C-alpha cells in the first residue's frame, strides 16, 4: 500500500463511517476502482478504531455519565430505575449480536461477503428499506422512550453491516425509524451502539492487517497509524454534520445516493471496468 492509497482510503473511511451509506462498501469500491485491489476487511476494521474514538470524544460527557450510572446501579436500586442505567444496558445488550455473528462468519467477512456484486446489491436493497422506514415510520419516540426491544432489534440490524454495502449506521437508523423512534434518537443511539462492537473488532483485527501475503493491500505500521488518525479527524466532522442534518432533513438524500451508487457499480462490473 502506498501513502497516497492509505490517506485516500482513510478519508473515505472517515467520511462514510457515520453516514448511512456503508464505509466498508465505499472502501471496497474505491480501493478496487482506483487502486486495482481490495483494501481488506482488516484495514477497514482497524481504521474504524479512529472513527470510533471520534464518537468517544464527541459523546464523552454522555459516555462518562452512562458508564458511571451503570456502575452505581449495581449497588443503588434507585439508580436502576433511571433512563441512563437502562440505556447503558441497551448498548451492552445490543452489541452482542454483531460480536457473536462476527466470530461465526469471520472467514466469509474477509472473503465471500466482499464481492462487489454483493456490495452493490446491499447498497440498493438497504437504500430502499431506509426509504420505506423514513416514509412509513411514525418517528414519535425520543431517547427517553427507548426500550430493551429497540436495543435488541437495532443490535441485530447493526450486525447486518458485517456485509459491505449494508452500512452499520444505515441498518440501525432504518431499524430505529421502523420501530417509531424519531430521527435524531435513531442516529444518536446508532453511534452509541457502535462503540463496543467496532472498537473490539478493530483491536482484534490489528494482527491480521500486517500479515505478509494476506488478502488486500498491505499497509505498513506507520501508514496504519496515520490512516487511523485521519479517519478519526474526518469522522468527528462527519458526526457533527450528520447530527445537525437529521434535525431538519429526511434521509432520502442517502437513499437516492445508495441506489445510484449501487447501479453504477453494477454497470462498472458488467462492462468489466472493475473486477468483482
């Protein structure tokens, strides 16, 4: 991997991680289209550490409050009745599906799931589903109305993002809107839900990213560090923008973008411009 490739892919990761358009799908498409090879699932997972650190920094006060409330809840019955205590458990429980499924299907995640035919299909399919959720979801429940069922359903929706093209934030936002959460709540909980799973996945993939002769472009240690930092800085800006955007706008712009990109990838594959 060259320094140009590492920096371009880091910017792509930072821009797309939190938008509901699939960061792993974009990394797969950009690396194949412009560099003629796959960036690899490990590179994707490790750069996501940077973007998740951006989440931690952006929501630092919320995270400290939730963790402290969760710990206090073990010895204080009154604390266990608070929304923050329940929310902390929803994040923990909602993170379990992607952890279990990630371990069960790790070989497919690094291999078969990375076909660009699958990526293009998931971009279109989940774009349509997100559009339907935006159109028909009631969007009437705020963060205070979040329930355990919401956490579990959105957790399973997050696990679908193991397939490039689905989008972790896209899957969870779609599930949240379908469940009747308002748009800002669905987006905010999506960010919080990602922290445990993505950080764990990124750390576990660090040894694989440097495997000599492994699949995908091979970064050096310095390139991996710089790429992770760049992804985090760009990701922080993306978080701030998206949270402001969803206060006043629907997610239809992402729906149409996903469908258009999926169709473009189909065309590029069909004409032999890219290899699947």
